[in-house]
């Protein structure tokens, strides 16, 4: 999905909004800890779809380290899913796949992460 697609095209079920305000994190308006974030993303991505998007929004008073940690966890969760599927389909790690095989995995598990400018 292009990053410039209007957000109005997405329903609440298609967007996981992760908000970071200082040292507090919410996912879909529910307070969570950084340790719960991977589980929240896994629950959201149980069924992958082109339209599922993780949107990360930080406030200006959010520390750089926490902001990066949230982004890294979101990316790592998708990478784990892609690696698992690569193992199931091709009996090898995602990183060892051919470009065509990687594209097949990427099409099945699209990594749609939007990182908004700090507010």
C-alpha cells in the first residue's frame, strides 16, 4: 500500500495505532508496556492483509531510544513472521531466499508500517 494513501480508506480493524507520549505507549487507545508490544502486534497480524497497517505516532517529548525501540519491535515482528513462512514454504531462512521467493513471502506478509512525524 502506498504511504500516501488516504487514511480514510482504512477501517479501525485495518489499523493498529501505536501512540508514544513521553514514556507511555498505547495501542488502539489501550495503555501497554514495551514488553507487551510484540504480543499486541502479533494479535493484530494473525491474518495478514494488504490493508493492515501499523501506524506509529510519537509526541515531541518522546525519547529517541523509545521511539526507535517501538519501530524496531514492529519490524522484528514482521521479520519473524516472514522467516517462519520461509521455513514452512522453502525450508530455509528468509535471508537465504532468492529475490523471487522473497517477493512471494513479502506479498503474503506485507510490511505496512507508517511512521508519523512527531506531534
